[in-house]
C-alpha cells in the first residue's frame, strides 16, 4: 500500500529487533536466576498467594492457570530460547504470522512474570520492555517492509520516556533547576558502577553542564524524533550518546540499552548503511490483513496516548504509571527527586549471644555497596532486583515491610535458594543464631582517602534498623522472628502480610497502577 510501508527502515528494524531480543534475553535470564527466590512458592513475596488475592482481571498472568516453581523456571527458559532465536535473526526466516507469534509469546510470557512479581518487578524498565515488546509484534519481518505507523509508535514511546523524565525532574526537585543534581547523583544512585566514583569527582562546572545537557536531551531533542530526516537522525544520535553516557556512569538494568534500541528506529537507512556492513534485502509491502491489523493498533495506541499526555501536562505528574493492566500507553518519569545522602542497610549475623559483645559477620550483596574496599561493579544491563530494593528499604522502612523480614527469616534458616541472591555467605557451616540490620550513611572517599586507604567508600553508622533477632521456636518458625528476651515478639504479620494485600493495594490504587518505590522516587534515571 502506497505510503504505508517504508523499505528505508529495513536495516533500522533489523538492528532494533536484535537489540530488543537481547533485552528480552537478559530479562528472562534474570527471571530464571531470581524469580524462585523472590516470588516462588517459598519466596520472599510468594506469587501464588498474591495472584489469588489479585485475580486475573487485575493482574493477568499465565500463572493464574497454575503456578509451580518448575513451571516458572520452564517459562523463563522458554522466553530465553525465543529471545535467543530473535537475536540470531530466526524470526526473519519464518513466515510473517510465525514471527508475530514469537513476539507475542515473548510479551505474554514476560507480562505473566511482571504481573506476578509484585515489588520485585515494579521497575520502570519492566513497563518499557512490555510496551516496546507489544509494539514490536506489528513491526513485521523480512517478508514485509516496516509499517511506518509502527515505526512512529515506537518513536513516540521514546518521546514519552524522555519528555516524561525531563518534566518530572524540573517540576519536582530544585536541584535539577539550579543544575546541582549531579553533585549528589553519582554517589547516591541505587547501584553505582565502576566509573561512578570518577564521575562523582568531576569538577562542579562539568556537573552543571551535564544537567543542562540532560534538560536539552530530554525536553527539546525528543520532539525531533517525530520530524522528517535528517532532523530525526540527529535527534536519535543525541539520544543514543546521552544513553551511552548513562550506561558508563551507572547501573540502570536494561533501560539505557532499550532506549538506544528505540532510537535506532529514527536513524536514516542510508546513514545506517554507511555504519553497518549489512545490505538488507528489499522487502515488499505487507499483505492486506497485516495492513488492517497495524491500522487498528495505531488507532488504539493513539487513544491510549491521551492518558500519558494528560499526565505529562499535569502539575501533579505521576512518576511512572500504567493506565491499564496490559502496560500499554504508560507514562514515564525518572529521578524526580535526587537523594542527597546515601543510606545503606548492612545485614549481619552471629552465633553468640547479643548481650556478650559478639562478633558480627556481614552478608555481602552482589552489587550494592557493602565492603568499603570493594570497587563498585558493572552489572547492567543485567538486573539485580534484591540489591535495588535494598536501596529503597534504606530510605523508606514501610516500603520493605512486605519482604524484608521474610529475607531475615530465610537467612536465619540458611535457605540456599535465597543465599544464591547474595555474593557471600559468612556462615557456610550453618545459619547464624542471631541477625541484625544496621543503617549506615555511605559516601565516596575523596581522592586523598582513596590513595591512602584503597577504599572506595567511607561510612558512619546511624543505628539499628532491625535489632538483633532470632527465629521464634514455634511450628510457624518459617514466618516469625523475635528479639532476645521479648515475651511476645511475634512479628510474623509484618514478615508475611496476608495474601499480598499491601502490594495489591499499591498496584491498583485508582485508575493508574503506580510503580512501587517510595513516594517521590523512582527506580531509574
């Protein structure tokens, strides 16, 4: 059909789909490694209990049909296999309906995990992956030229991501308006990476230029993505450079990689052909049924865009929200508030009585700051969900009520599935008798401190976050912990809230099901 398809985007589609397949692969591998411990039958937030309370209409998921840890592992492995097939380009050697079915299966599988994952799947990049993954179903394969409407819907998704992020910053925190936000951000972001220390110590004028550049890249440049060439390509290039800068300076799971993938769909085919040594085969227009399907999708997405546009225009803009249970037409916003002080939780155990001045040994997480001399790690685009939520728990104890005490119980039991989420187990011979959580203020060392001590961090203890606790000797010991000497210390209701009600309420408040970070914060930046 004349004007509906554009062969000039064949190479851009090829690159986008490979990158999106890679993101899906990372997401499913992360799920395969972590879901059982976090949300399995005996996880920190058991998915079966939550799904029974939420119901299919509020949280559509294949797991409403049946849940078992083996089934969850099998579906995550299936998602990884299908993602790998996309990365290898196998969707371009099968008929168009089969390729669409593969993309649809990936979306349904990951939607099932997100809607069962509760707080551990409440991140902005989950929403972004689901919306991009759904639109990719209608982008076609080698049997057809890319529908220009689907290309622009994916560009429009990137516009919403960037503009929403820019607006929430300048509206909510004066540090973004006076250009001082990056005085703090590299040090206080959820999981600093191996270069964050160096970024933090850049001169303050450079930090102010970074913030100014961020405002331009998020509030002005994105609109160029919807313009004709070469404006769209220039805008996409700026977005890609800024996303690569963020990838170098922090760990934001696959958010930046996915944003880069979306930006490739705005690059001119001739420009891409000069950079990439691939000569794509010209593709014909799609069949009539495909044209009709894409047209229906376009009308539906235009209608669904009203809610996020209204939200971005509102003085009471939501940080991250989805306005329907399928995560289509979401609104996005990143780092609306900058944390000025870095708080960290340190979990320690001992076999001695707490009253006898015991020796406490700390559990080390895979990426979150702990040992002062350990250099921050680069883990993105992989996603360490527990490490991220420990950052939120330090800032807002009520946010962690649903799962943190369950983590304490698992560690007191020496649960091997939970211990695999951590970097070290200081009690390899058996679990400790007592466990406590201390709250610290962490800051990066200065250049002088770094040279003299070799440490990347310095810290000061604020006090007890959770006083010394031990398992309660009852038949229900898997849910209860107690502080030594207390008469009725049962806090099992905090460790395991009934049927996931708190999480269910947070997800379904009003029409918009918001992400689950503490108010005013988000999970990526």
